[in-house]
């Protein structure tokens, strides 16, 4: 480690069902291991905000610049800028993040070698290689352990996606649909933020309440059998659904409650407001939030896209780090920035790419902050042109195992599952690397 100075579309009904199931119906599974229970007592992190760079960001343009590599690698983004940590420099388009570098660690030696979106997404988000079983992603695992072990009783499900699921693989895997994320839909940069199951486009609150009253008035069978446990559960589910629509959960998703100046600082765009929404969800105690940040699969005209996307990312992510820190939440919240892979270090100038970058799983970067991870650090290194890992390879299982440890989830312990299979949270290490103890 180099250590600088400071060490799918869904219907409203589906959304409601999923929200109710996630928030109130987490099923008890097999008991957790004693090792996991002990780990819970020393957990530093309570929540995770995953910034998923859908499509794969370029490490050379962001957190691992190579200014001396030449035009065929840097393109027009040749310059680097200093950060507030001596010895760490990052890409020129991230000045706000440069001033927050003391809060995060850069991993410049991520690797798995796979260049396919679906397979790479699965490897990075589960830590497992593809095989006979489809393992759950980190969000589903956290939802399982934090829901079952800690008795999560939030108004919203424990695993939230802003705003659309990826569709690359089944996030819940063999855990089943109960552990799929609740995808909000809508756009937090619009007013109102039309969250699926809470706000129905074109339907007023008055009409929604009239619908509820009509439903209850027509429920004659339930009135004749008031003590029937099945009807009681149905009524409880209905009350929870309407509480999502008209109660405190609705207020949670109302970003107009935030100061205008703060919203401006995050950025008046989908990503910036998703970062702000993620902070509100952490404050509410939601264990896992994913921001699916689209637009990074830049095979063509890469640099034109970067001129727009990098400042947007810079403002939203930097403000999130600062905001969480000022509110005393960063110490208990892991921020994880990564895509399924990186982009090809060598620019493809020839047609039809016209200055694009290809998929690249051989060497890429990730960023972690908070929740017990040390800031102001760099882990590993890439080669002089960013094509290969030069020092300290870090595999997805290394990173995920480190995150689980900080969350109080034993990465080597059993993974409870409805099939009763003898499975571990993380696979045994068969490659080099190892967990990120140097920044934990």
C-alpha cells in the first residue's frame, strides 16, 4: 500500500408488495454463527451507500491518472490535480473530490479479468465466480443479516435502489424475491419525487384515499370474520401500504424539506439528488442503498461524455462525503464507488469509436470511505500506462469481505439460505491479495 501523509420497470402494486415484504415481512432463517454474533458487537458500519458506476468508469480519467502515458492513453484529460492529502493526485475533472481526499481511500489495483457486463457485475457485487448457484449481491446479504439479526423495523425496506435496478443478474440470488431491492423509480431531481407505490402519476391524494375507503367498505367478508388471522395479516399489510403513501415514509422521500442551497450543492440532477436522498435514507437507518449511476459505458465519444459526467459526479459524491461527515454519519456509513470494471487505458480513436474506451477488467479502480475505512490512503498501484496491476492485487472478494467485516458480518461464516445449503458468505481465498487490513 502506498500511504501518503495521512494514513426493471415494475407496477405500483408490485412496488407496494415488495415494499411491505421488505419492511415488515423479513422471514427468519437459520441462526447466525457465534462468530458473526461476536462480530456484530464490534461492527463499525451500520449502513452502506453503493455508488454503482453502471458501465464502468475509466480509472485514468478519475482516480488513477497517468499524465505521462501520452495522448493515446490520456486523450485531452492530461492533467492531474493535488488533493488535500500530500502525495495523492487525481484527475483534473474532480476538484471537489480532491478537497475530500482525506475521507476516502483509493484502490488502484482492482482486478478480475472479465470484460462482460453481466458476468463482471456478478463477480464485483457478489465476490463469487459464476457457477451452478446464483449468489446474492452485497445489498441482499446486508438485508438478510441486518434484517434478521437486528430486527430492522424501518418504514421502508432495508435494501433500496435509486432509481432503477440494473437487470444484469438476480440481486437476491438463491435467497429469493424477499431480498430483492426496492427500486424507487421516478427521478429525485423532479418535484415530486414519484416513488413507486407512494406517488401515482396523475392520481391525487384525495382520490387515493377515496379508493382506500371504497376498498374497506366493500370488504364485507373481513367484517364478518374479524378474528381470522389471515384477514388480520391482510389488514396489517394494507395499513403499512397506506402508511407508505401518506405517512412518514412519504416525508422521507420529500427532498423539498432540504435547504435549497444544499440541493444546489449536491447538483440539480438525478445523480446529485440521489446522493442527497441516500443521505436521508442513512439518517433513517436504512442498511443498504444503491445509486445506479448510468452513462459510463462509453465506447464512443468518451471524452465528450466525460466533460459532462465527471463534474456531475464530482459535485454529488464530494458533497455526500462532506455532508455525512458534518452530520457525524460518515464513521458509521461505508461509501463504495465502483463499476463492474474499468475502461480500456488505450483510447480507440479509429471509427466507429471516435475516441472511445472499451471494457477493461484487468486493472481498474475503486474508492471506499467511512464505516471504519481509513481516509487519505492509496492501496496498490497500476503500471505506468494503467494496463496492469503493478502492486497489491485486490479482487472483489477481498473488498467485499472487508466491507462485511466492518459491518459486523462474518465473511467466513455461514450464509443462511432457504435451501439449507452449507454455504459461506464469501468464498475461500484462492488468489493473492487478501482483505484490506491496511485501511481498516
